[in-house]
């Protein structure tokens, strides 16, 4: 390798992990992270949980203290965009005009919130939640707000809804589907969280869309809904999913398809460029169609590790079992496997809550748990090993899941 070393575009969860794992794996060349946020790498999950609830402060979000990067010779360029890649010359151009040459480039550009394409989406009081800057703006606005409307009953929207309800605010959630988290979780899980949120005073409008956000003097005061009614609101959070940050790759002629396409070792169509985290579409046995783009901390961390292992002489296909969590209204939801539509959902009681086993045909594709940490850990092993207890076994509380997970019996 030359002295150019490894350049990582995106100083989020995946980029950070790649940099750290490169050093842990003994890589001695230059490692440079380029990030367009002002902060050093930080965790996003608390933004819609403990941070907005005031239980964690900004320093508690950081993945490492500033000295760590100095000690490990990881250069962090913050508040600067990578604007283009010259693949022939192997350099990245930054928004401040500088060029960084690379031996290998890692794209870890993450995703951004999907905009709501209706009039009024730019009014004051309309927010999206992706960064610590967004969270601080929302926190400041919450002090003045009474009527909160959340567009989209996904994970972030519902986490935010439960924090607002706990503050005694009036909360309405508008959702196009007929249940919460419809794309991600089974019906029993959706029904459980709907009931829990409604008990906390949250109002749901299912099967409903937003046609306009209305305001006075540039500030939001309500939403116009698809049935012609209005919903009074002084703070709106849009949470309707994300899109991958893939433009750098597109403009450089690297293959994309709802995400930067990578192979089993996370290399893009250019062998000098890898892609990891939210922005990457990778082959996986856990997806119904053989490939997926996954937005989770687990995926960002494991792909960061995988790419660093390859570059330090330990190449192996990426095959980590996907898992995710969400904290809503005092309940912990954990999921293993990727969300694929299931033919059968089997409910199993647990000591602290319940689990749902999701089958496609006779094949177990995912396990969701509520307030059941031990079962979640067993579920990770079961899905990773490709095991399929029968639906009857899954539903039977006497059937020993832990033994099955540890390979001591069962299927
Ligand atoms: P990111 O962490 O988004 O990092 C990408 C970085 O690249 C960003 O800083 C971006 O600004 C920067 N960037 C993009 N383009 C450029 C460019 N051209 N030049 C320079 N920099 C660039 N996951 C879970 O598993 N559980 C949870 O409970 C959970 N909660 C979440 C709550 C919130 C509010 C949010 C926003 C996300 C949550 N997630 C959760 C998702 C998780 O945080 C992401 O999947 C994870 O951060 C992905 O890591 P990443 O490095 O791929 O992307």
C-alpha cells in the first residue's frame, strides 16, 4: 500500500466502527474519516429515546472521546462534505476544495429522512429527526408545544410519541397503513404497541394521509388530511422512513440499486471502494429476495468490522444475523431476522412479556420479543443457525428454546 491509506466517507456508526476495527486489526496506514456533521461520531438511537427524554446529555452520545482519535491516529475531518470521487486518480474531493487520495475508499454515508412531498413541509415547527442538531431543535421547540402530530407510525415516530405523551402533551399519530410499524413487525406486535400507546393517551389516525401542512405567519398550526379534515398542531414530526445517501456513488459510476450495491465481502462494483451501513445493499440469506439494505446499529457495526477484517488479512463473507431494538412507552421491542411478510405468526408467552415467531411456509424467518431479553438472545442463535422449531413447539411455553439455541435438542 502507498501512504494514502484508507479514506472513510461518513463519520457515523459504520464509518467509526471501520476505523476502530482497522486499528484493532493492526492496520498501520493512514485512516481518515470525512464527516459532514460538526460532531465526532455519536450514537443516534438515544436521540429518539434517552436524549430527548433528558436522561442522557450530549457527551453521553459520543462513541469515543476526542483523545481516542488522536491516540489511535484516526484523522477526523468534520463539517465537510465529500462532493465527488475520481476513481481513476483514486481521490475524493471535499466541499472545501481539498482532495484526499486513497488506496481504498469506504463509503459509510448512511441515509437521510424521506421528505414529505406536501405544501407547508418547510414551515417553522415541522421537524425530522436524524441528527443531534435535529434533536436539540426539537427539544427546544417542545418547551412551547402543546399539540404534537407525528406523521408515520414507524419506530422513530412512536418512540417520539411516547416521550411526548410522558410529558403530558397531546399526541396524534397519522399513519397510511392500518397498524403501527406495519412494514417491520407482525400484527400481534403492532396490536400490542397500539394498545399500549393508546392507554398512554396517544391518538392514532390509521389509513390516513397528509395532503398539506398549514400555518400562519410561517409557523405550523395544523395538517390537512386525505379525508378533508384538519388536525390542529403546533409541532409536527415527519417520520416516514429514509433514503440511502448514494449520490456520491451514482455520480462516480459505482453501481446502485436502492443503496450502493456490494458483494458478499462488501466491495462495490469498483474493487477499490467498499460500502457499509445504511447506504449499502448487500447479499444476505436472511432476506426474502437474497439482498437487503438494513438500517440498524447492528448492521453498521458488523459491516464496519467485516470490511476492516478484509483489509487486515481476514476476509470473510458478511453473514451477521440482523437484529434491532426499539424502546417505546417503557417496553423494549427486539427483533431478529429481517422483516419479510410472514404466512404464520405464532405467539409465545415469556416470563416478562411475549415473543412472536414468524414463518414463511414452514421456515422460521424472524423472532420478535417484547420485554424478553433472554428469549431475544436465544432467538439470535436460533435464526443465525437457521433452525426452525415447528409452530406448535414455538407456541408451547414448555418447549425449551434455550436448549434449542445452544444445540442441545429440538429441531
Ligand atoms: P449514519 O450513522 O447515519 O452515518 C452516516 C454519516 O455520513 C452521517 O453523519 C452523514 O451526515 C454523513 N455523510 C453522508 N454523506 C456524506 C458526505 N458526502 N460527506 C461527508 N459525510 C457524509 N438503529 C437501531 O438498531 N436501533 C435503534 O433503536 C435505532 N434508533 C434510531 C433512532 C434515530 C433517531 C435514528 C436517526 C436512527 C436510529 N437507528 C437505530 C438507526 C441507526 O442509528 C443507523 O442505522 C446507523 O446510525 C447507521 O450507521 P451509518 O454509519 O450507516 O449511518
